């Protein structure tokens, strides 16, 4: 179907009204006729296609609140993808997340609405790099943050996400662990465990931009503000934070503590999405945008459902080895306090 033929009819208006009511503070009424026909058509088509939409916390609110069947962090998306009985999984996130879904459900059609949705961390390392690290540190187990492509996960012993990195590292019962590709997450994990961490020096291009000075300015400018940061941030930024956690860990923290004022030191859309759920909490909203996450749009999601493209395809041998490291992670589960 040509998306330009979609119209803001009274039926579309009625079908999408409950969604708009939730987004009223974020989206001007004049803009809704652009989003609503796409949302209505996507929600119809996903039933016809027996498809499920798995949406990361960094997606824009019209996707997060408009069309998602599941929303969450990387670990939650992996767990959901492993359990869903849908025939088609549309991943609204970045490529490594879609690879996770394909690795865990090889028989299913996994769609990523824009195959160029990458990640600076995943791009920072290859399977060959991991083999070289193993030669350099014989016998030392390798943990890969899930923000890595299938070839890297195939070479690792186990995956982790920001929600369970410490537990995964400790599950290996080793005095030393190689941790790739996020150097800042590796350093954060090292502060939480006695295990010696050998880091790779990849960085997230979104979180590395935050500075400790910026956080101190929030504290001075917004008295009483609770600062919640993602562990992909540099160490001096995390030292200024009141709580450090994965994106879903942040949401759980707000749900439990109901701070009056909060700043989420992470990607822009996260605050917009979470603020809808907690209207009583004041969100200070710094904006560092992930250009990869923002490649996913409503028109591209609709196109994916119409054409069942673009599909994620993986080398079966690499996918089978990557699956072992993901399954080992899923056995460990989510760390305490991570929601
Ligand atoms: P989590 O949602 O797992 O915390 O990951 C954050 C992130 O940067 C994903 O790209
Ligand atoms: Fe990668 Fe950072 Fe974007 Fe997450 S926010 S997808 S880690 S670049």
C-alpha cells in the first residue's frame, strides 16, 4: 500500500483517540493527522501478518505508545523475543537487537525497518578482534555486551546487557574476565565486583557525550533533582549520579521511589516515553539523540509489514554459536534491582 493514500478519517480518529490522549502533552493536535493513519494501519496490519512489534525504550513516543506490543530494554526485548509465538517479529530498535531476535528465533521472520540502524559499540569490534584477545589472554573467559554483532557473540562465552552485566561476570567464577565492547560499562562493572575486568575500548556515541560538569549544573539548577544515569556513560559522570541502571532499571527505580524531579542521563526519547507514565514526576530533559534508533519511523514500520522486508538473515553456523552465549545469559536472568 502507498502510505500517501492513508487518510485521517473519522474511523481513524476514533481508533487512535486513546493513544492521542496519552500523548497530548508531547504532540500538538495539528500534528496528529500525520501520525494517526499510520498508527491505525500498522495496528491492523500486524494482526493480519501475525506480527509482534518489539520496541526499545529509545524509540519516539508515537512508536513507543502507538504501535508496540512489547516495550523494554535490550534484555527484556531478548526475553520477549525468545518466548513470543508470533510468526513475524518487527524490531523497533537497532540491528544488534534484531540479530538477537533472529538468533533466538531462527524459524521466524525478523524484520528491521531500516537495516542501517547500527550502533557505535557494535561497530567497534569484530569476531577476529575477540579471537586475538583470546590469544593475548589464554584461558580468560569473554563476556560480550549484547550491543555487538553475531560474529562477536559467536566468539564469546556469554552475553550480558546493562541490566545483568555484574551477575553475568560473577557467574563465570573466574578471577579475570575479558569484557567487550563497551569500555565504560566494563569500568562500571569493575567498580561493582572483585573480578578483574579486561576492557575493550568501544564507546556509545550517545552516552559518551555527557559530562560530570553538566550533571553538577543540573543539581544546582534544579534543586532536589534525582540523577539517574545509564552505565554506558563515562566513570566521572556515573560518580555524580544517584542511581545507575539499564533503561528498564531506570523506569523501575522511578516507579519505586517516585522522585519529585528527575533527570535521565541517557537518550532523549526515554524521558518523553516515561513521563507519559509518571505525570506527577518532573523530568529535566537533556537531549542526546541516538541517530541509529531514530532511523526507525512509522512509515518504515508500515512498509516492513506490507512487504515483509527488510529481513534479518544470519550465517546459520555463526548464529548457532551466538545462540549459546545468549542462552547462557538468559539462564542468569536479570540482576537484582533491575526491574
Ligand atoms: P538498555 O536498554 O539495555 O539499557 O540499553 C541501552 C542502549 O543503549 C541500547 O542501545
Ligand atoms: Fe548504540 Fe548508544 Fe545508540 Fe544504544 S544509544 S544503539 S549503545 S549508539
